[in-house]
């Protein structure tokens, strides 16, 4: 099925054709926060955020994980309640837009939605503390449609250390049972945000492929949220996928271009959590070439079958220049081709690699 492409930036005819005929999958957008706190008409082009149905269509996006982001405030029980509310917001948005959106809980559902001209919505959770250290809650989230969990966000959880909070020494015994239960149920284990030691622990415990839903390369941008070369190589060897994050702070760049890490406004100037995620500070994002460096590096390390896209749209404020929202996805195709990647490799990065992972994991 051919999809309309954005006409706001010139791309080659080859890129336009390839993008139109490729399966495009974004493994991480924080749109659930927008849906809950603003209750927007998702069928309209919105003035806030980076994602809505018109922009998904313009970007040629076939499927996306709508991430239920859970911050570090409040108890795990409060986090559980917030998770349920956000899942409800996703379901209500799908129900309100049945001609455009379809809930997907299996790889076959994703394919079926695509053949019907709909965008497949998969549900993930970003912040595993919401299960309140209870496998029964984990199973209940599965029944509600959740098919992936980022095991931690900012702080360590009862099952694992995060990238900036290491108090367990990696994956806990309970965390091992969470990984095993997720994989038995048919959920993708997401290691974005976990500590380095935790990553290796998860890899050792896992019996099915895992992924990093939105991570970049630490060699190119020194940030403990990014993955080391050894981690990326091992993920490819384990048949997983590293999905490259578009957020400026993880991509990095030369300050002389105008790029600098975004400074958030004061909390009392924000009306809701969506402001916290998306309100812009000063400066601008890095050039798109800097993002392409991360794709090239990951392809060289993990192999072309183990790299995908996890933009983090609706979850941050600054992105590479020219990639302001999800409608700009064809620009990524053009840039990947411009880096010399073959059409088949680009098709894999755009979504085929992650669809293959879903077939093995869900």
C-alpha cells in the first residue's frame, strides 16, 4: 500500500519509492503521555508534540510501540495506577479511530493492520516498577495488551538497576523471574535504560531475542544511556535489535553547529508531564549526519539485520535538524541511502528487522 510522504523536505525519487513500499516501524514513542494528559483529537494534526494520525500517515509509519512512560515519583502502586490510566487512554484512542488504528498483540496482527491500511498500535511500558514486584500484575498487563516492558527508567526497580541508579549489582533474582515470565508470555524484554551489568545479566537469562527500543552508541556520544560497542555486538549475536534513538542528547553533536543539550524550564512552569517531556529549551538539535553516524556504527557492529528505529518522539524536546516530528521519517530513508546502504538493508532498518523480532518473541 502506498502512503503519502511529506513534501516539506526534498528527498530522492528512489528514497520516496523505497519508503512507500517498505514496512516502517517505530519501536518507541511516548505518545501515551499526550493522550492521557491532553486528551487530544488524535485524528487531527496537532500543534503539540510530534505524533498524530496525519503525521504518522505522512511519515509512512505502519506500526509503533506506544510507550507508557512511568517516572520515578510516588510509590510503585501509584505507578501501577498511572500505567492502567495510560493503557486506557491508548485503547480509547484506538477505539475512536478505527479506520486508522488497530491494536496489535501479535506479529500477525501487525501484518493484518498493514494489509487493511491501518497503523498497528502496540503497547509497551517504560519503567518496570509499575508491576509492583508482582508477577500477577505483569500477567494482567499482558492481558491488557502490553507486549514489551523497558525494565527500568530513571531509578532502579525491584528487579533491576538503571543506567543511573545501581543498587542491586545488576538483575535481581526477582528480575530474572520477570524476564523469564515475560518471554514465556510473549513479551519483548527491553534493555534501554538499564545499567551495563544489568544488560549482561538480562542477556544471560534470556531465551528469546531482546531489544533496545531506543538507544544510541556510546562510542559516538559518551552517555551511560547509550550502548557500548561490546553490548551492541552481543545484541546482534543474540539475534536482538538496537533501535536508534533520535533524541539530541543521546545523538550528540558539535556545539559550533548550535547544538547543545536542552535545558528544561522550571517545574512550576509546566502544566503537566507532557510539558516535562516535550517543552523546548534553548539551542537546536545536531545535524542529521550525526544521527546517521549512529546507524552506521550499529550496522557495522551488530550487523544490518539487527538495527532499527526507536525515535522517542513525544518523549523529548530536541531532535536532529530536519527530523522535527514523525512525519519526517522519509528523510531518514533518504539519508540511509545517501550513506551507501542498500535498499534491502534500509528496508530492514525501517522495520523488517523488528517485525522479524516480534515473530520470534511475541
